[in-house]
C-alpha cells in the first residue's frame, strides 16, 4: 500500500503538471492574440481579393485630374458633373490663387491631407490646373491620376486666341487680351513673348511636377521625369483628339464613377463645350519655325509618347472587355 507521504508526493506532481500545461496554453493564447493583432494592422491579401473588399475599394476611389489648359478638360469635367449625383460621387474643383500651376510646399501638404483623409467626400474626382504632386513624398497613398494631352502647337494657338476672343462656354466674359486682333502669325513674325516657343512649355512640366527643373523650358530631365510619371503614376492619360475613346476606357475600367459617361458625352452637348470663338490657322512658315525649336520638339515627343501609350491601353482595355480572371489552387484548404 502507498504511504501517506507518497500519495502527497504524487498529488503534488499531478498538480504541478496541470499547472505547467495551463501556463503553456496561456502563452500560446497570448502569442496567437499578438499574431492576430499584427495581421489586423496589415492588409490581408485574401480579403483584398474578395468581392467585399473590391466593393470597399470602389467606394473609396479618389481620381485626381490635374487638367492641362485648353485640352478639352471642360468638356470632360462637364460629363463628370452631370453624372455625379446619379452615380453618387463628388466632384471638386481645386482653385489655386492667381491660376498658379505650382502649389507652395505647405499647400501641397494640406492638399495631400485633404485628398487622403476626407472620407465623407469619397468617391471623388478632384480637378484643377496644377502640376503633378507626388503623394508618396508625403507618406500618403496615391490617388488615381488622370489627364488629357493635346498636340502642342494646336493647344498653344488655341490658348492664344482664347485670350483674345474667349469661347462659347462663357461668351460674355471679357478676356485679358480682348480687343487685340493680332493674328498668331503676326505675333510670331514680331517675336513677341506671348507667342515665343518657350511659352509653349506646359504639358511636360504639368506631368513632371514641382521640381525647379520641371519649369525650365526645354529641360531634358523634365521630359524624362514627365514620361516616368505618365507610365508609373497615372492611371490613364488620353488625348483631346480622341476624347470619346478616353471616356470609353474610363467607363470600362472605373464603372463605379463613369458608367454611362460615353453615351452622355455623345448625346449631350458636352462634346462641343468651350470652343474658341475665332481662331486662324497658322501659316506653313510659322509651323516650320516652331518645329525647328527644341521646346516644340520635346513637347511633341512627349505628346507622341502619351499617344502611343494611350493607344496600347485603349486596345488592351476595349478589346478584352470579356476578359476575366479566377483564383485556383488555393492552399491550405
């Protein structure tokens, strides 16, 4: 028979074993809680690929359109304003003091903060005449940048006559060059600053951004940066000459905001907004003079680069409307 002391000893061993097992369970539970807390702080890839996550993303879309002047931007924005109520998203115009294209550093910070954190306004389309802003520079997620480019000399001449005669969008507004009937050819012949090729330097710096070199006419680094940003940081860049295709690609790729946009654009008067009242075609001599200038050559190179990229994107997007993808071989089961 077991002695009393031996029984006590066995009981102590049993209790110690139970206590040790209990402690191990607590430690494992704590580790599991810490692991779950860590996962909660990180994006769950499986959840990001789920339909519910896709819905959440679409409801938080921010599209940023830093529109280049005289590229048909008013026509496109008019469509967005017409659709926003029905499609339940917001459109906001970013009005920079004095029509400045470069924001001060403190205003860049404020703007990035607004766009990123203003959840009540999402989904949203922000638009305004300002240069590209790198959101990553401020530690913020990037919005979906879009833009439209136009053949550089056409855009430049359109702006020249717009300052003199205005347009059919606001026909009663007096422009700052009203009454000046000098043609573009005459201006070029006299060598005036407002028609100097260096004044054409706009589409490249709009894509280049806020660096000093971006705004130096004919700067090769600026052209390189503009191309990099177009490819890496813009969701879609179209061209004025093919605005309907630009809208069509947006409708297919971002239906949450642009469903029905193409039909509205074609059937309404939005495709005819803001036409310059009077505009004379340039002479062959004027065109040749510009083509010999480095600024035109670089602006045109950028336009052709954007056009080629847009044609590729349009072809892949519209041709493969029925394209789908699925998830397979998911492990563990």
